[in-house]
C-alpha cells in the first residue's frame, strides 16, 4: 500500500515518469495486486480476458481531464484515482450489473512525478476493489495534460439489463446514494472561505461513493428503469423521461436534505435544494419501481412517473412545475 | 457516409463542438449506424451490453494523443479515427480473438470543428466494421488537447487465448501483415522532401491495416504465442522472449523487403531493414508455431525460438547477434 501522498506539489528531486519510463510505471501499478478468480488473463499481455459467465458483458467508458474533471491542487492522486473508477463503476451499477473488471488508460506529461502516477494507480485499484472488482488492464502514454480514461466491465448475473426506457406511468421514482453532496463540496472549494466543519461534503466531492450494490438490488427487485446521477438529478431523470416517453415528477417534500448539506448551503448562501436537484458527480442511482413493495430498503421514494404532456420541456417536473434553475452539468458549457 | 474532409484547417464559420454541444456530437456519431446482432444494448444507455457467447471476454485499451500519436496536419480525421480503432483491434487479434465491440472516449477542445469530430467518428465506425464489429458505446468530454481512448472487446470463440508466454525452443517465428511501412511513411513526413510516388507507405502510416483474421487463423492453427507489432518487431518479440523465457532469433534472409519500402529507404537515405526490424505502428501480428506445417498461408516464417543465454540483453537476436540500432518506440523518450 502506498500512503496517500496528499495534495502538495512536486519537488525537483523526485523521479518523473519520463525518467523511469512507461514500463516501470505499469510495473509499479500491477506489482503485488491479486486478481479475482473472474480475471482469466490479467495485465501484461495484449489484452485481458475476463469471465462473462452468463454470456453477456456490460461495458461503459468515461474520460476525466485535469482542470476539467479534477484538480491536483484540490484532490490527492489517490482521491482522483478513486473518482475515475467510481464514476465508471456507477454506470455498470446503473444497468443492474456487478462490476467485473476495469481497464484504465493514463495520459500524463513527461515531467509528472512517479509519486502522482503511483497515487492515481493506487486509488484506482482501491476503488476497483471497493466495487467488488479489479484493474485488469491498462495503458500509459505521454500527453500534455493529465487524462484518465476508464472502461468498466460488468456481469449481469443472468438478469435483464435495467434500461432507461422501461419507466411506466404510475411507477414510483426512487434513488439510492447521495444527491448534492459533490456540488456542495465543489461550491466550497470554489468559494474563498473558511471550510472548517465541512469535511463530509468536501470529501464527497473528491471521492464519490456510488451505491454499487443498490444497482444489483434494484435489478433483483424488478426496477423498471435505472440510471446514475452524473450530471444532476433533473438532468439524468430527463434521460429516463426521454427514453421512456413519460414525465418524471419529483415531490420535494420527499427529499430529506441532510444536515451536512444544509450547513454547507448556509455557509455558501444558496438553497440546498438546488444542489440536490441539479448537482452532479455523486453518482447516486435513480430509477423507477412498480409499487412501494418493490422498492428495496436502501432506496428512497421521491416522486412518481406521470403522463408526458404536449411540452417535452416539462418532461421532468418538481411538484408539477419545471424547475427554474439550471438542470445539470454539461461537458462544453463555457467555464 | 461522411466524405473524408481532408487535412485542411478549420474555417471561422463552421460549427464547433461547443456550439452544438456534447449530446449533438454523440447523436451525430450514432445516427443511422446499424449494430450487429452481438450488440444486445447499443449506445444511449448507461452501458452497452455485448454478447460473450463462450463466457469470456477479451478486452484491451489504448490512448492516442494529438501531437504524439497523430497530427491533424498529416492525417484526416477519418484516417485518425481508423488508426485509433485499428491499433486496439490488433490487440484483440493478438489474443487470437475476433473483435466484438469497441468503446470510444473522445476528449477535444471546445473550438474543435464538428467536421473533425464527425470525421473521427466516421473513421472509427468504418474501421470497427472492417474489424468485423461496431462502436457500441462512448463518451465525449472537453479537453485542452485532442485525445482518443479506445477499448476493444473480443470473442475467443471457445479457443484458449494465445499468450506471449507460450513460445518454446524450436518453434518457428512468423508474422502476418506489414513491417516497417508506417515507419517509412513517418520518415517521409518528417523529411522536407518530395513525397511523390510514396503514397503506399504514407497511407500505411496514416491508417494501419492490421491482419485481423490472421490472429484467429493463428489461434486455430495452434500458434504457441502471439503479439502485435506496435512498438517494433524486435521490441515486441522481446515481450514474447521475456514472457516465455526464450531467445527469439530472426533470420534477415527470410525478411523479403517489398519494393515500396526499398524505394522509400533510398529516398530518405537509410537501410530499409532498420524500418522492418524497429518500425512500430503497422500492427502486424508476430507469433510462434510448433513447425512449418502449423504455419497458416497468410504467415511468413522469419526465424526460430532458441535457448536463452546468460545475457537477457540478447533475448532477441538477428542472425545470432544483437541488433545495433534502436529496438523500438517508447512512450516517454524525448522527442
């Protein structure tokens, strides 16, 4: 295990990726890692081979770029590595699948300290294990900016994938995990202020905690649709509404806002409900269930699926009305 | 089908990725694409689902960065897209597997013309189809430099994966595909010279042509080891030598250097054998076979597996001697 190197900057004397070379970086990443039995061929050959016992594999990919999706002065390399895996593992959970392997590509400048790549690799491994899986393969290349691309593989364990298109009018909307915590942490990091007492939301921004097992639980319970909240609750419910041709109506009375969020909102001077409705990157799961008896204990009901009206712009509503704030995060809005 | 937009630079009036947005870029990439029957869930949900009929999946990932692995002033977006898929598909072929799906992550600056992302996506789709497969999922994010990350999935069709570790003393070394063509094309692009008459090697540098089916053929024929030539013949044979604990000896008399390479070498003023031995990026396949009767027609025998001596530095030899030139391309050497 490598100690979390913290967020301090590089010194002139520590070894860089260019000095030790690509193969050494990979060698350090895979040393002493024990692969699970589902890894038939692990790192070191042209490709990994992973068990796909039911004859199908779920697969999803996401890219994270320094300065855009993470910052080395806000998060440690271990935290960034965990986040990269978590956001991809959440996509597998959002299909109702179990994570069965991760492949990672790391692009970094030649002068990146090996301490940073070691930390990233350690964080990725730790989160892969937290998701019940392992890093089965990867690549390291030179790049002007630090960039991490992860592909997550998943095992549906014989179940049908839970799609975005299955929500039916009358279904209950429920979520598992956290909503708004990462946005609260980001707001605190962006503000020039004292952050004492807000560690929980700051940590939540640095390392999301997706409810991996809740995805499998929802699938077992017969969830009719499922997605993960990467861009914001309203935005991601919009994807279910679009795919299912329904309206998703949130009852704000059912959103129990935790003390950590209310305290952070007071400090920043905004309405915490905005974070819950529009904050992304917590990678909660949100989906729909046929009735209350079908909703597993880990899930909280927050609304109901309704008929879609004539206006597609109102396909996601809060207490029947379109929310007036921004709906979520997109990749190419101006910064 | 989108026409190849060529290598000219952007105009001020054409729409950019920031103007149309991430979802429109993805929408244009997936429009009118017909997925093969092995794609159970295609693009548009949280994850793709791909058939893995024999209960295993081969998976490999690679990242390409603008200025490092490709240049928009040397290659068209379609060519770059093809190359990104080809180099990943070759890794699947190098396991003796058939490509069964590709996932792509694209990072690009906000001012990237949609013409460029359309071209990249078109090239990736064309090459995925050439490899017998399809693009099953992806991601688009903002990044200061154009970066493409591809994960290739493969179907072993019931066969054992052909590893780097299976070469035995006495086996024959053989290759399929091209050696040195991409290096020749690169040398011509780097030189300030007339390139008339050298289109074949220039094209080979822009778009490698991996012998996808030769990988499956080698596995069916009982190849004892297999890899793809991404860094250079000597360098990649070194990986087989390391994993198998043997020496790989090339007989240069058996390397029949084609006229296109000899002509380019004369123009640049170097020995074409250097390109064949050390040039990467053609994604030929190289492997070992028990005897001549086991070598499929598409493969050319170029040497023999020998006992490893005391000196690991001589684990790959040419006519019994260590080659005096550089052995291959690495990610972090100085440019």
